[in-house]
C-alpha cells in the first residue's frame, strides 16, 4: 500500500512537470504579407535642393517608399502586431534603444516599431541639418533640430499608437512612420514581406497588419503551448494609389 502511494505520487509529480513545462513553452506566429494586384511604380525623389544628399545617392536616386514590394508582390514595411487577446499586464521596455538614422535625407528604417517608454535614438549621418518631427495623435508632439555632427539624442513615446507619421521640417520628401506598443509582440515585414512574432504566451489573438497607404487588415489565430503557426495577410492594390 505504501509502495502504491509512492508510485502514485511520482506519477502525479511527473504529470505536473509535463503540464507546467507545456504551459511555459512559448508560441510563435510567423508568415508574410503580400499585395494583390499590380504594385504602383516607385518614383525617384529629387534632392536637388540638398546637394549633399543628392550626391550620397549618386546616379541611383532615392525612390518613394510608400508601397515597396519584391517581384512576387511581397510587401515590405508592414507592421504586424497583436491587437487583441493579450492579458493586460504591462511589459517593461527592452533596455536597448530603437534607432532611426537620417542618412541621404532618408529615414532608415522608413517604418519602425518599438515599445512604449523604450528609448528611440535619433542619429544624423548627413552633412546637413535635419529637423525630426513626429506628428502623433495620442502621444506628445515634439520636433528637434539636429545640425551636422550633432550627437544622437533620445526620445520616448508614452502611449500605444500605430503609424505615427514623422517628417523633417527642412526636407519635405522625408517621411517615416513609428508604431508604439505596450507589449513586445510586433514585427515589421522585411524585403520578402516576412514577419515573425515569437515568445507569445499560448492563446487566441487578433493579429493586425498595418501599412501606411493600405490601412489595416486583421485575423484571428490560436496558438497552443510550443506551437508555431504560419499566417498570410493580403492587401488589395487600388487604382491610383
Ligand atoms: Cu531633413
């Protein structure tokens, strides 16, 4: 009888260990975003008014970045993020800053995502002055001038907000978009339109994809412990976009 009880205890502990290990195993949602229909042609940006930037681009001028696809129609610069389904527990921002660089009178990256209160480091790599000016709806608006050779500076955004437009008060063609999240479950699609959101707690989520010209599309996905799911998003090309 004692032996049987001991065996039962061992079995119970084993089951508990397996269950708790399973519950702790994070899930992953990855996939890609594409544009259905023909992508608009990217147009060259004239930087004649800023010769140091024009010279940086040489014989291949910078191209418009509002819709960027590869030859298969995969969309770059789409922000993919969990928009519903997470427990509302605040996530501490990562210690390393996100970085945006003004280089050749373009913002690199063109689309950036970070956590609220995570530092955003702003770098001027050009031999000219820039004036970075985010235009948020629910965060604090600011704009700062950065002469050539000036040190990088840091700013933060306190509230969740998707697609904050950023302009340069000196160079009207410069445009970037910053998205701020209260959790770490977001990604920006790469040149192949791919994204990956890892370390998700198992659950059912609404995943949204935001593109500056095309808006937002969403879908629901359920991931179990340790599970990886692949999902696809598609935007439809509109005439004259
Ligand atoms: Cu500028």
